[in-house]
């Protein structure tokens, strides 16, 4: 590719002037000097570097800076950092050089962007999700790092045609996985829509082209309809002397694709393919009044759909988004969505984070984005689990629709749609969540798993004697609650393991075995446990009982001890499967170093079974698929899509807690329920999840949901309960 340097230099200068012209912020003289210095440094640093398309590399940082300046609307510091975002990684310039030239703030942002670029896949995990988690940790430094990274990703998506197909799919998949949800959550809706559309273009090109072509074919008719509707609406609004602008806009290709997918309908059946936006002028104290006045004018002439009213002015989204959305039956019996916003609301919807700070001095209310970032930081600090699980939960929370609920004092709180009463407790405070004994919704006691609705008023009842149990993970949806519960359970397991260590020492002493490192290593091999903590924990919860310990002692003391030691040195198990000891059942599949449980399905190409050597593969639309390591597609998947490979392993599940349901029947005796709950509560290894007793003519039926470590402990409980006066029969459901 032959390039005329003079023409190229003129184009670079032109792009620089365009960058200054389109800036959302008012740039002072010192701002322009800072940007000019950053621009000159970037031009000099990137020198003769070129992109795969053949154009000079400097066009990329300029384009990223233009997105930051115009579409996102950040300040001169951010624009300068965007111009320099690849300098430390790709050129001779060091971070110290940037700090000397541009100051500490720009250098700090560039450093954050450089750290993200340097993230590499861990070969032992092959997990891109771990990199995403590390990337999110940069939010602790400066949120502008992530915002500029989103702009960088947007420009890369806009210029991907020169890349090989497998890289296009990889980058587009990552974009849908995390960057688009992040843009959505920060309030960059236009950027989010473009990221999603471009991702669909590369992940499902045929689907993208089909929808795009159909949108083009119907564009003329749609524009005519919008024009007619807007003209009538304009006449009515003008009668009230309102100052406004009416705009029509098509829904994004990706949003139409999702509607078709979720509702399983063709393009022609998607009715709300466009929206009409009324942006009005009004002072801050009159915004709400004017919005409802426009609502009244619209609904005087068009019938509204009461189920589609969204009032985000009275209760803004946690991103800070404010607007009134209504859907009315328009001409030709078509449903039309109308969005009503003031100029200020419109700027926040378009620019997100940047516009918040423009209006921060005017509006003293808490800014949603700051509140969200504080909550996010706490989640990141609490999270100790598998990265894929974390990022998947995080992504769901980013996209979730919101509900608005009230504290007992009447304060308004936002939660993701589908959030439960227990999610609310953790949203209020970590300690309140961990000590939740019960929850009242609208003055009625409800289960912790109760799904909340907008308008609910919630009161949390706490107790110092309560701590999180494993079954809580079954009915929380927010990543904040899940991460805190998991962290607490890990702490509890460590505490129980410490108890188990002392119990084991005493039991081994009774069996005339000295508790030392060598003995513990022998026990790990004998019982096939992963580590010391697992051994001690099972002793503490009773799943490793006296009978099994005696079996170990027998082997330890008998004439095969020399053979035993020989096998220890070779690091091979010495017990045959026919011996009656604890042996792996290989009945549970776990993922990653943290052995996390995730939802999966088996691949049909190799049909693996429990016990096989397997790996997980994150598909675009069907979740995690499990493949045999000798699958004919294994090499292709691991070579081309390493970032979507999950390390997977079959394990023995005997150390897990299980849910059991007991049905009790018999003659109703006074105080019987109290006796039953007392007996269960006195057993530290068993937790009551749910209990219900009904009585009819002195005959009672009781249903109890329990969490138990293993069958032996459950059987002992059943034996003890059977001895209580009045209980006739106990059946496990």
C-alpha cells in the first residue's frame, strides 16, 4: 500500500482540529494546550506504526479520543489519556515519561489502560473471564480507565474488517460478554447499542444482514408514519406554548434480534421497532410538572397502555437515567413508544457519566453512577469465587431491569428485577444481610426467598445468632449478595476445619496413632481428599465417622504398613475399589481452581459421561457445553477459542450439604412442634430451611426442609425424631 506522506499528514491535522471542534466540554486555553501536547507526543511515539488495514496507527488513538470527546463527553484530561492510551504499551515511552510530560492524573489513567492491555490468559485456566475481573478492579483507580477502554473497544469494533474471521468472532464475543453491559450500566446507551449491533454483525452475520435489510426496506414507511404522528403531536404541544424537539428513532438491530429470539417471532411480528422522543426545555424545578403535562396532552388524543408506563422521573434508574416512557395506540392501530425528557435528562441519557458531573453542582442528590461504583467496589473486594461465575453474575446484574422498593423509614432503594427479600437485606448493609433472621414485606412476614415487586416496603429482622447458610445461594440474584454469602461460608468452613483438626487429633490418639504431617498425608491418600482442610472439615461435620477412621487405623497398624509407605512415596492410592472405604463417586462436575458449580449441558459431538476427562466450552447462545478431552473438535476449540475454555473436573460430592425433605405424621401432642425444632436445632450440622405443620382432628402432618451434610447424619436424626411421643411415621420425600 503506497501512501503519500503529505496527504496523510494533512488528514492527521484535520482529524486533530475535528477533535477540538466536537468536544462536548467547553475547552479552556490550558485544556487545548494539554490536548495538543498529548497529540504531539502520540504522533511522535507511534511514528511509522501502521494498523492491519494499512493506515497510520495514530488514526486509532485520535478516533478513540473523538469518541471520548463527543459521544461520551469527557474532559481534556480524559481526551489526553485517550490519545496516549497505547503509547506506554507499544512505543519507547515509559510511564515516567508520560507523568513528566502530562502530570500524575493522565499518567494514572494511562497506567490503568496499559495494565488492561497487558492482561494475558492463564494457560492453566484458559479463562478470559479472569482478565475481565482484573480489568474491573481498575475501577478502584479511576472510572475513566474503563470508559476510555469502552471507547477503545468501540473503535476496534468499527474497524475489524481487516482481521481474520476467528479474531472477529473472539473480539465480538468479548464485547457482548462484558463491554456492552458495562456501557449500559454506566449510562452510555448509544455506545451500548452500537457495540451490540457490531457484535451481532460478526457473531451472527446472516441474522444481522437479514434484520438490517428488512429495517432498510421498511425505513421509508416508518419515517412517513413517524413524520405524520410527530406533526400532529407538535400541533397539540405548540398550543400550550411549550419549547420542545420531537425526534423519531429506530430501535437497534440487536434489540430487534433479541425480541425475535426471546419471543420466538419473525421480524414482521416485532411491533415496537421505533420510538418517538419529546425533548423539552424547562428549569429543574418545573421538569416533573412539564413532563406530566406533555403526558396529559398525548393521552388526551391517544389511548395509553397502562402496563407500559415507566416513570423514571419520580424514581430515576441507578445509572441516573430520568425520563417518562409511555406506549400509546397511534394511527393505523400501531403501538408507539413515546419518551418524554427535559434537555438535562436528555444529556444524561446521551452522555451518562460526563453529564452527571456537568449537573452535579445543580443537583445535590446522590448521583447514581457514584453509588453504583461504591457497591461494585465492595463486590469486587468480597469476591473470592470462580471468575466465569463472577463475571456472568456481574453481567446479569449490569443488564437487569430495576424495581424500586422502600425501607421502613420510606427511603427509596433500587434493586435488579427478580431480586429477593434477602437481596434487599444485603443491599442495605453487609452485616444486616449476614444476620438476617426474618423479613417483613408490607408488614407481613415472608420467606427470605420472596421475590420483591416495585412499591414493596421491607423491614429486615436480624439476630446475632444467625449466619449465612449454603441454601441462601439458591435464592439471591445480586452478585453483591452472592459474593458476601460465599465469603462467609468459606470463613465458616475454615472455622469448622479448625474444630475438626482438634477432634481428629483426639480420635487418632484413642486409636494409638500420632497426629503429624506424615499421618495426615497418609489419610489424604487413603480417603482421597484434596487437602488438609477438606479432611478436617469432614471430620467436623461427621461425614468421616469412627468406623471409617478405624478402617484407616487397621491399615496403619497391620503388616502392610511397609507396602503402604511405598505407595505413599510413589504418590499412588493404595486402596482397591472393593475395600469398604470412602471412594470417589465422581458424580459432581466443578469448574476452575475454585471448583465452582455452574450450569452446563453435554456436547452431542463426543457424549462425555461422569468420570471422563472433560473441559467446558462457553458457547455464544447455549451456555457451557461439556466436551471429552479426546473430542474430535477439542483441538479446534482450544486453539481458536482458548478464552472460552473452562477447566473442568469430576469430583466426589460427599463433602457437600444436601437438601432433604421429611414428612412427619402422627397424633398431635401439645408442644410437639417445639420438641421437633429443638431436637433439630441442637444438631449443629443440620439447618432448617422451611417448616410447616397442619393439624386436623388431632392428626398432624409436618413438612420439614433441611440442609444436611450426608445421609448418615440424616438417618440419625430420623431415628431420634421417631422416639418423640406422638410421631407415628417419618418419610423422606
